[in-house]
């Protein structure tokens, strides 16, 4: 066991449509240490989302090795992938993907239900998480009655439910205005730091680059060698 | 998951109520069709069901209580002495043609009981009594046959097979499978009105001594009367019902319309669940992205379908019970039995499970990666 929470090497992925094969990821390798906040950036079509899907055990790579939390996951079956996702990974989606008919509390509780936590315990832990994202007072509110920023914080609480080791966030600020986006990222960063979670964020939003511990640029399906330029807001980009 | 399943279901009231309506429709149709069928079938064994005999003895090839064949009364002597027999009486179920006041002819059943016990006689008297039938030429008639018999009144005379019969009693609710009027009377009057040969009758009605084994007694009677058919009342009722069911195909007719109702119910529930699933594909994809496996997704769909089935069944049962209370038609009696309600509710549960199959298969195909595609 070492300090790398995610270790990928030689990852390849191509999409096949009829006779045409489109390579999306080529020989991608990366390491993310425990507790690190890594940003994946790059233009549209560079393979960011595909890489996040593979890191999130939603897609399997065509070849290459991927170890997450000391478990080799690249050859997992879909059932094994699902079990690994619910036990080890938390997701924050671009459009939040909250369950519209449920309250904020129930949206968090559902992640506990998936791993079989009993109702009382899941309620207690969900309320604690909502408190940590500053939404304890909105626990009983239907998510459709919450602002976009509040919804994103519910999504953060849900991603942290069940104490996953890794949080994967897909464009977490894309549906938010500048202020709400920065607030949501602050909450994500602080929570993950205090809970020692490893975070991988896919984003286009250069305003939040300063919050990354490290930034990797993807270009044409490969990790670009050059460093990401500093942004006017940058304070601590690696 | 329960909360997610139920709240998602309740969030689209249109689809929810369509599904519930489908279940209600299927359950009510099943019970009304089944109740009418049972009611109709019970009419085929009306005389058996309302008679207090312990055994029925008839001609060897008899297969219906209404369509009896003559047997010699002298055969009774062979079984009278059996220790388990309390008494044996002749019983006549004959056919006649009544000439009505206006000159029209109407076929009638003539049912004659032994005057000592009047076993197997009419019931549901609204005028007169079994005692009044013991008078010479006295017969009863039923309210349901008033129109067929040209609205006779108690005290009036009727001609049956050229013999005079006096209407002395009126009953309510006695009508058989083929709806010919029943005229109940005594053995002797029935023999005369139906032109039955002297020394013959249609059946022997056997009353056993209390506490005896009826099956054993039936076996003893069969040994003594090898040329007769011996039935317990449930056996004879079933044989009489089977006779009409096999000859009329009525079971197929009722069964087909019930199946059609079930199919419509299945379609409505299935369509509602499927449309609901399509509306919530993104949410199911999110669940799968979060790690829900097929069994957890299946549980959501099953909770939804069984909830629809359960609520629909509850509403349906209440409607059926209300209809059962309000329904009165001797010509088409409705027999809602607890076993019918229970059976139809189980069928509804199966419909619920079947209806969830299609949405489940659709949701199984969802790729959770779609939630990461913006």
C-alpha cells in the first residue's frame, strides 16, 4: 500500500461506430494521492468526461491498468463496478441530478439506502452532512424549491454520504453563477480537506483553477506535458 | 428506496391514476364476470343446493338435476333397511306445459316432495307456505316468473299438461339455469301434473342418521343399487353445473371476457409504469451511476407496480362489495365469494409483477454514463 489513491497507466479508450474507430483516450497515465484535489481541464472532446467515467468505474478502459483505493478495477464486471461505485466513490454531476420528488434530506439518504444503512442511522448522518454544507434548515424542503447553489450543496452532501474515499465532480460550477460556483467549490474543497477525501474535478471554469492542488490538461486524449497557465485568479495552482 | 419509489410514483398523478384505474377495471371486471358466472352456475344446481337431503339417488345416467330420468320407486325398499339411513323419500322433477289465461303455452318444471317432510320443496315464500302446498292440486310459483305466467295471482288456476293446478303460494328468487318456471307441489300432485308413470319417480332423497359417515353410506347404497347413481349433494351440484358448462360453452365465454379485462388492466398498468419510467430515465441513470445494482432498480419498479396494484385492488374490492350489496337480479344473480375476491386480488398482484417487466428491462438498458454527458 502506498499514498496513491488513484493510479492509472496506459489507459486507452476508443468509441466504435460502424466501421469507424475514434480513439478518445490514448496511453493516459496519472496518479492522485490521498486527500489531493486534482483538476482535469482541456477543450471539449479532449477526453475529460471519458476519463472521469473510467475513474468513476462507469466505463471500462479498452486497455491499461487502473487502481483505486488499492483495488484493481479495470477488469471489473458491471456488477463489481456498481458495488465499487456505491462503496468507494461519490459523484457530483454538472446538472446535480437530484431526485425531484424527494426532499434534500431524502436525496442524501438515498445514497445510504444503496449501501444498506438503516433508516435511523442514515437520517442522522444525512442531517449531519446537510449541516456541514449549511443546509440543515432546508432538510425537509423539496429540492425543486431550493436555489441552484443550494441544490449543488445538496449534491455535495449526497456525494459524501456513505463516506466514499474518492469524490468525482463533473463540471460542478457549470450550472451556477460565478458567486454560487465559487461558494460550492469552497464547500467541496473544505469538506474534502477536512474529511481527507481525494477529489477529481473536471472543469472548464478557469475561475476555480486556484482551488486545485494540481491541474492536468488533456488534449486529444492524452495528458498534455505543458503546465497549465496561471490564471488571473490563481493563488496556488500546482 | 421505498421513499424514492413511492414519491416518484405519486409525483405524476396522471400516470398513477391511469395505472390504478387499470387495476380497478381489471379487478371489478374479474369479480363481476366471476360473480355472474358463479351465480349462473349455482342456478344449475338450485334444487340440490336448497335441499336438505344427505344423498341423491337417480337413474344411472343422470347428469343434471333438472333433466331427470325415471327410476322405479320399488328400489327404495333395497336401501330402506340400511342402518345408517333415517328415511328415504321419492322426489319428482318433471316437465310440463302450462296453458295460460291468454291461451299461450309455457314450459314449466314440476317439483314434487313427499308431503311428510316436504324435503326439497320451495323456499323464500312471500305468500303461502310449504304446508299450503299439501292441499290437493296446490302449486307454488315464483315472482320472477310473473310475466311468463301472464301475471297470475295466488288463488288462481292454471292448466298443466291438461290437468288443473291451483296457485296457492308465491316465492321470491327461485329461477333455474334455463329460466323455466318452477311449480313446487307434493309428490302426488307432481306425478299427476307431469304425467309420471305410476310407481316411478325422478330421485330418492336420503336422510342419514345423525353423525354417520355419508361417503360410507353412499358406497353402501351404490352396492345395493348397482343400476342407480348415488351422489352426495356437493357431487350432484358439481355434476349439474358441469353439464351446462360443457354443453353451453358458457365458461369459455365468461373466461374470454375476463381475460380481455385482465389484458386491458395489464396494458393500462404496464403503460403507466413504462411511461413513468421513461419520464424518470435520468433519475434511474443517476441511481445506477451512484452504484444501484439491477436488484435495487428492480425493487423500485416492483414497489411502484405493487403499490398501484394494491391501491387499485383496495378500491376495486370496495366497488365490488358495493355492487354486490346493491345488485339484485334473480335472472342474473351475482355471487361474490371471498375466494373469488382473494383469487382476483392475487391475479392483480401477478398483473402488477408482469406490468413491471417492460419498464424494468428498459431501465436495465440505461447507461449510467449519460449523467456525465452534460
